[in-house]
C-alpha cells in the first residue's frame, strides 16, 4: 500500500519534490543530478529520495549511499528513518537498519574488497594503512633504495606520498603530475618511479592496502567485466552526496557501477569544491549530464533554507567575485537585522578571548554549545582557543584535526593488534618490536626479515633467539603474538591481553602514563562496540573518532560541547552561530594558495563554505597580528595581517565592522610593546607526542 502523496512530500518545494520522485515506479530511473548552492536542501532532498524509494518498495539492502564522512552517513540514515516513519510507522527503523551500504567511498571500498578478496588476488586478512603508516612504509622503501641518504635533497616521505597519491587519484601520469603540481621534484622523476614501484611491491608482499588502494583496487575490480557485473548487480540505486569533491577514480567507479546511469543520483555544489589538493575535480559534476545518453536530468535549487538574508547576502557577494561560477545566487525568506560581524582584534590571544566571550554570552541566553561552532583553516590554528576553552572549563570536540588515534600510545596498541591480524605488516611490526627497550630499527629489521622467510611468520617469531638487548619483555611479546594470532581469546578480550603486556612499557616510556592509561580504558570501551578485531581496525583507520577537550582525548559525547572544526571537515553541516578564525590574507587565502588563479579560487570557495555554515549569527574574526607556523625550515613568524582580500572595502556595507575589545586608552598603549613570542601551537602538538 503506497500513499499517492505522502505528507513528507508536502514539506518540499517543487524542485526538491521533482528530484525526490524522479523515476518513481520505474525499475531503473535515469541518471539525476541535483546541482545547487549551499543550504538549498541538497542533502535533505537526497535523504527524502532514499526514503521515498524505500517507501515505494526499493530494497534498502540494495541501495548504495555514499557521503563525505561516516558521520554524515549515519546522520543521513537517521533522517531517512524519520521520513520513512511518516508512512511506514514504527517499522521504518527495521527497514532503514537494512540500509547497510551507507558510508564513505573508502569504507564501502574496504568492505567490497574484503568480500571479494580471494577473487582479486588479495589475502582476506589484509590490513589498512593510514596516511602516517603509508608515509612510514614509503620511508622504509626509500631507505632500502638508498634515496634518502645519498641524495640529501630528495623529497620527504610525506611529499613522496602526496605525489604518489595524486598520480593514483587523478589517474594521471607521474611526469604530468610533477610538472603541474610538484615542479620542484621534477628532477627526481626516475627515482620516484623506482620508489613507487618498490612501494607497491612492499604493500603487496606485506598484504597491506593504503587509502588510495581502496579506490584503486575497487576501480580495478570494476574494470574486469565479469567482476564488474557481479558488483554492479548488488545495487539497484547508487546515490552520492557532495559530488563536487570526488576525484576521477571515484567517478570511474560510479560509471562502472551504473554505465547507463540508471538508478544513479548525484548531488553537489560546484561553488563548494574545496578538495582539489586531493585530486578532486569539479569536472566530475559539470560533466555528469553529458556522460550519459540520453543526458542526465538536472534539478537546480535556488532557495536557501539555512541562513538569514544578511548572512546569505554576504556569502553571495564573496562567491560572486569568483572568476568561474556555475550555480546561481541563492535567496532566502529568513529576514534578520543582524549583519554578519567583521571583528578586528589585536592578535590570536584576543581572538580566543573574543570567541569564548561570545560563546558564553550565547549560552547564557539559552543557545546550547552544540549549536555553536568555531571554524578555521588548519588544525593548529585553534591552539590558543583550545587553551582558553580549557581554562574556562568549556567542553569542546574537535573535528578534522589531530585524532584520538594519533596519540603515540593509542597507535602502539593498535599496531599490536594490526600486527597480529597481519604479521607481514612491516610498519606495524617495526613499531611493536621497538617498544621493547633495547630493540632499535636494526634489530627490528632483522627480526622481520627472519619472520618473512617461512609460511608462518608468528611461528618463525617464536623460533628467533631473544635479541641481545631485548630484555624480559621479549618472551611476553612472543607469547602475546601467538595468542592474538590464534584469536582464541575473542574480541574485545584480545585488546585486554595487549594492554597487559603494553602497560608496563608505557609506564617506563612516558611521564604522564596515568593519563595515557585512561585513554586505553576509553579505547577498550570503543572496542566493545565492534563485532570483531578486523572491523574495529578497519573502521577506526578509515574514520577515527575525533579529539576532544579532555586532555586525554576521551570523547565526551553525551554532554553539551562546542564544535571546533577545520573548514574542510565542516562541509555539509550547519550551526546557529559560527565563528571563523583568522579571516586574513596569509590564512584565507593561505600563502601557499596564492600561486595561481586556480588555487586562489579554491581559497575563495573555502571562505564561502565557512560562511554558509551559519544559520543566525556569523562572526568573521580578523586578528591584526597573526602567528604563522610555516614548514619547519622557514621557522615560525608573526605577520601583521590584513583582512582577507575576498572581503574588499566595497563589500563592508554587508558587514558590521567592530573592534574588540572596544578601544580604550589602555588598549592603545597595549598595542605598542613588541609581541610576546610563544609557540602555542607547538605546545598543543606536544600534547600528542
Ligand atoms: P550544503 O551545501 O551545505 O551541503 P545542502 O544543500 O545539503 O547544504 P541541507 O543541509 O540539506 O542543504 O539543508 C539546509 C537546511 O535547510 C537544513 O536545516 C534543512 O532541514 C533545511 N531545509 C531544506 N529543505 C527545506 C524545506 N523544503 N523546507 C524547510 N527546510 C528545509
Ligand atoms: Mg549537504
């Protein structure tokens, strides 16, 4: 029984409704593109479409829904359930629980590869390297090839990984990538080619995949027609949010899943494309309609439901200056007298005080902390603010920055688990072996070589005589590895065993071992939420929990907290009140981003994304002195900053320009002494060492 016009459709405007009901009743609706500006209801429309498909009989197990983060995917599932419940009543929960294929491209890729591993020549026990592990492996290979010592100006491991990743994701040629994106490394083309080939061989012999492999192997699978047909046949509908930030590899996967575009829906906004540094290309969304014959249906939305008129007007003005633009300006019915604030402060310390002052003021007037957010370009920019928030006891959660899992002791424990899951994983093995005092890289390397010779590395480990300086911990480690490899203790008890072995070492290695032990308790709690070690490792590697106000990194998810986020990680979200830090030249646009028009335009879109997160209040903060942490070799320095070039004088009418704290004679005196130099961001980073 299906309602002719279910009430959930009434809440939508006609364009949104057209997108939601597109092809209803057809077995294979044609391709659909929703391209529209910020806050126009794209994500909301997508959620309605999924619910509408389910209500009309689509099998939720056969719907593939890809979003920008796992958080976005679970938020979407909740919305779908709420909408479907209007028709299905309480049974909607059960139906949407079956919406099992909702996640990120990488997460979905990992699952499909695990299921099809044996068919594509992968060992099902493969482990996944995060970026840091990948850079470490790149480094190991670099050393083996002798590129690091002999040639002192050879690119760093991080740069090598970026180049490699770019080549893979853009599906481009190495020399072309070097020429356009890394010209200063072009002289190393031959060596890099050898390095990357060694890196690929190392991954394969160790049975590990990096992030890029999750897409690359998936695309590889789709290039083989029988496999492609098998995977494609699993999904009737494929829907993608934030399509403007996908790269070539991702679009090739989609096209292979739905060659005629039947059942394919993508939504996005070209004015919000901010991931070209990860090889995302706005061409994907612009070329989508013509990729099919007949061409995809296009729905555009131009009413913004999120922001007040003054906020939207200012955001429109910023993006209007762009040299290239596709979506139209938005309009809203939300009137307000409150213009966005352009707040000039002396320095970053005042900036932090201003934000705390405003946040507390808003909370006193009844606005929950969770309805407020502070956005910034780079994770380290929130350092002074984090200190101020901690001092004032304001809880916060930080998205997109350093993660809980980046803390050394957490990585140690995860490496133990990963190494037992896949004893051929050298990066994990290196890390675990060197936890033993007296075992250095030389010894660790020899042990790993010895383990690699036989068919059973863990057995081989037991046969190796205790290395001279390995001490008492050695026997315990061998025993632990045996036990974990056999998987007899079960999950999450295995983590408990790892902890028993690791804690004494932790106490020797860190002065603040007590705090770190609490993190481990927290990790055990998180672990309890996963059905198996493999799922735990995979999901934590792909989408780790975020760091929080608690110094130990314990996620305080049930209380009220302020959101701190990089602009990149704030994509798709909205808050009543938004503060944007360091709206100055040198930050937005960054020094690095002013090289070409292309880069500059991406910086403009970044500011646009930040501004369009706000519903009611928007504060853009302009510190007159701004502390830039450059790459180590340049050293840190202060800049006397100008407000961003994206808000020129002519635009000032759209903002309320204020000085904070209000000018007093004392304030003017306070401006004269030389700035105190204090590397707060380094301190903050130190917290995680
Ligand atoms: P972004 O570009 O930032 O991802 P978006 O286009 O995906 O934004 P949504 O997040 O879906 O926009 O919606 C923005 C806000 O507008 C949400 O609060 C949503 O609930 C609201 N909204 C969307 N459509 C409607 C509608 N037809 N009526 C009322 N509110 C709506
Ligand atoms: Mg959205």
